[in-house]
């Protein structure tokens, strides 16, 4: 304890000691919360990265499903000719758009 020419009573010394203990405890709690916050931020980043991977996988699976559905529709033996024609027309339009984009 610092003594700057002031004489403290036992009660004041006890209060100062209690204050210092509580202050040290608050600093400890603050450090713990900072550590926990950093851990939670890292966990959030990990989850966001995992979410992006799942989204990419979903899009890939969706594309595979569409391709499989198209292949199945095309391979039908005349049972659903109208739907097959519509799908082929859609594919041709998509190819035409791609060609137009390449020509720009």
C-alpha cells in the first residue's frame, strides 16, 4: 500500500483491500470474457465457412439433379414427348445465350 503522508484507519485499509480484490476480480472476468468472445468469433467464422461449403455442395447437387432429370426425360421412349421437346428447347436457348455471350 502506498502512504502519501496520509494515515489510514484499519477500516479504510480494509475497504481499500476489498476494492483492490474486487477490481482484480473484474479484470479477471474481463479477460475471461475477451477470451470467450474470441472463441465464439472463431466458431462463427468456422460455421460460416461450413455453411458456404454446404451451399456450394447444394448447388452442385441441384445441377446434377437437373442434368439427371434432363437425361431421363431425353431417354424416355416417346412416353412424354412434349416435356422432352420443352426441355430440349430450353437447353437450346441456354446454349444460344452462351454463344451470344461469347461473341460479345
